C-alpha cells in the first residue's frame, strides 16, 4: 500500500523538490515566518520540522547513507505511524502559504514539500474527509457545492432582475454561454449558493465598464481544491473543464473571480497540470478592475465608503500570484480612509484559512488559534472594514472577528467597488 505514496514522491521529485529536501541548514529562521509558530511556539510548528518528516522518507530511498545506515541520518520507511504524523503536520498545521519560503536564506520551498506529502497521503486515501469530500463533489457535479444547473440559472435570472433595478436599466444583462464574448467570468459556488449579492456586485462592475462578458453553465467554478488535497490527477481534470470551455466559447480572456487558491490553481498551476498552454490568457478580477479604473472605464466615489478600510492580501493571489499593487490602487480610489496592515503584500501573514483549512473541521481549533496573528494585525490598523479578494479568507476573518471580538465587517473587494461606482448615467 505504501508503494503508491512512494510512487508519488518519485514522480514529483523534480530538481526544485530535491534541492529543497537537500539544502535545509536548520537555521530556524522559518519559525518566525509562520503564523502557527508565532501563535504557539512549539517545535512541530516550525516549517523545517514539518519538512523533516518527508526528508526522512526521502533519505531512506535517495541518500546512500540513509539506505545503508538509516539511523545515522534519521531516515525512515513510510509506515502507518509516520503517515499519521504527516496528516497532522501537512494538513493540520500548515496552510501552504509559503511565507517561510520568502524568508529562507537557502530558498527551501516548504510549501512544495508539504503539498508533495499531501499528494502521497492522497494516494493512500488518507486525506481528511471534509477536504476530500469537497474535491469529490466537484468531480461528480462540476462544482464544489453541487449546485445544479437549474438552480444556478434561476439564481442568475433573479440576479439579472436585481441588476436592472440597481442600475435602472431594463436592458442590463447577466449573459450566459455567449460565444465570442471578450471575457469568460468564473464564480465561487458559495456565491451562487449563499452570497448571490457578490455576483450582483461583479455584474454591476461589468455593466458600468460596458464589458462584453459571459458566464458559463458548464464550467463556472473558480475553485480547485485538488490544489489543497495534493491530487494532481483531480487538479488536472478540474482545470481542464474551464480551459476547454474558454476555448469552445472563443473568449479573449478568462477572468477568475475573487478566490485566492482558484486564481493560483488555474493561472499558475493549470498549464503545468494539463501539459499545454491555454487558448486564452488568464487574469484575476482584481487586475481587470484596476485596469477599468486606470483607463476611465469605471468611475468611483470614495465618499460612498467612509469607514476606515484595510486590505488582507490572500496568500495565493499576492505572495504566490503576484497581485500586489492592484488591490491598493483600487481601494485608494474606492474608499475614503485606507490603512495598510503591517507587514503586508508579499510579507503579509496568512489569515489561517488557506490550504483547505476551512473544509477540515478537525483542525478548526488550531486554525483559529493560529489566526491570532492576523487578528492582531487587523486590530492594530483601527479599521472597521477588512476588504479581501478570497472567499476562504473572508470566511476565516469573519470567524476571527467573532473569536477575537474585532468588531469588523469583512467584504470582497468587488462589494467595496460596487458601492462606490458612479453609474454612466450619473456621471457629470
């Protein structure tokens, strides 16, 4: 049985992974980069410690000394006991935010190591149930919340009526399955199921910009939780649906809704999983909105958002995706009082909700405890509103607000922008 996990390790043993497994000098600098360690400074929360579990397996099979004298280099065979340790470490105490990577003097990519360990556990069928169920539901139904096509279309029809009332234009549309549209837009299923007004906010932005855009009823889910459970085969299948739909509709670009991991999974990882280039380029919604403002396609009135606002950088959009300046550019035009967290941007601390943590209830206590670092960051700004561009971040920070009595509102960036939009008919 363990052979399946070892096959995953062999298949993924790139030069980058091998270098990360070989070059750690155990300096401990990574400890102060990790929100888990800062919230609870135990050895098992040090990123290098987590990585050491996989290194022991690696040494047993790839280190000459580890093969002959495993005890000398602490090499170990993968067994049930070590697999249980890996589950607690790779899933339970790491969000794969990769902040430690930025601060490692040797460039060790602990995020890559942890996802490899998760891939090995996925091959053994040892993924925590909530996370695996999310991937399975996506593969079975086409989206991770099993929203039926009928319910999805009904929701969009209702929202189209709301949009027409909002912009006072009976011709306003939320287009569906339109071949030749310039933009194919994706959604997070929690929007369709629980937070449809977020879809309305994005539609209002598109309307104000006069954009040619469409949604798809066949491939519309921005998420790909296989990035989190480590299963490359599942990740490839999910990414392939959206890539195929974009090609068939003949759109000019795919725009990913505000979902940190969804953006990273499709924009930066998808072509690697598929082994081919996309037919259309990919951007995040935040990047497109910043362009709308810069080129004058939308106008904003910051007075409509008078409360002090701070911005939380989603790890997979900022540190792992390169979207850094755009959200700040947007907020400086959309709100009256913007306040930075410190640190922010690439160095921003993970909120604690990434890596699939929101789907794994067994680790909720540790997730909220580790989120204390983010809660303290938010409190220090004095902001009353936290804007972000990721649904997992939004859910986690909302929980942190209750848990740590922050007294804040948490909004997607599109909601902040929609509140400030000056509609074309109202412009002077």
